[in-house]
């Protein structure tokens, strides 16, 4: 069953096709399809935009680096103030630092004869110093404060113990060499 509109269109099809657009309309349509404008890429604009993007990213990166550097310096000052606020730690740090420096001066005498000992000592002490700095950071973050203070003091004790062991071993070696020298001379 066809509806009335469809039936009407089929019966009057010829009457609908009498109206056609003029030749001028078809000419305009053909011209517009043939000569569609292709947009040219303006390289100056592209380069300017790329330069702006690079500048923005570089600025953001430099700002980020500067802030992290500043944060590190400020953080170090705060950690040092935190240590000063704990009298037990400040006293222990002063005491053990002077003791470690004294032992290092005593051991320096032996470095000329044994340069490998110097390298080994510096390596061990730098590892302990790195651990100490990590403990300072933890202390600033208030992570188990009393335990960290004890660990920091233990770090100094360990440094001192290592230096004392090395010093006693070096003095024993020197005495043994002197005894052998005396026996050889006799």
C-alpha cells in the first residue's frame, strides 16, 4: 500500500522536472569545485609558535630546577637547626667530630707509606657520611626521632671505631717492622 504522497509524486513526476537551474548556476558550481583554494602553510607562523612553545617549556623546566635547588638549600638549613635543637645530638656531634678528626690526623702519618689505606678509609667514611645525611633528613621529617638520634650517634661511634682499629693495626705493623729491623741489625 502506497501512501497518498508517494502516489502523487509518481503520477506527477514529469511536472516536477520542468524546473532546472540556469546555466549560470551550473557554471558557478563548476568553477568553485575546480578552483578550491588550497591553504598555503605559513612557515613564519609555525616557527613562531614552535619557538613560543620551546620558550615556555624551557622556562618551566628552569623554574622547576631552581625551586628544587632552593628547596635543597633551605632543607639543609632546617635540618641543621633541628640538630641544634636536640642538645644530646649537638654535643655528641661536636665530641665525635673532634675525635674522628684527631684519629684522622694520627692516621695521616701512615698514608704516605700506604696510599691504598687512605682510599679505603675515605670510601668507608664517605659511606658513613651518606648514611648520616639520610638520618639527618629522617630526623627533620620527625620519623622516630629518638631512634634516629641514637642511630646518628652510633654512626659516629662506628666511624671512630673503624679509625681506631686501623690506627692500632698500623701501629702494630710499624712495631713489627721496627722489631724485625732491630733483629736484622743484630
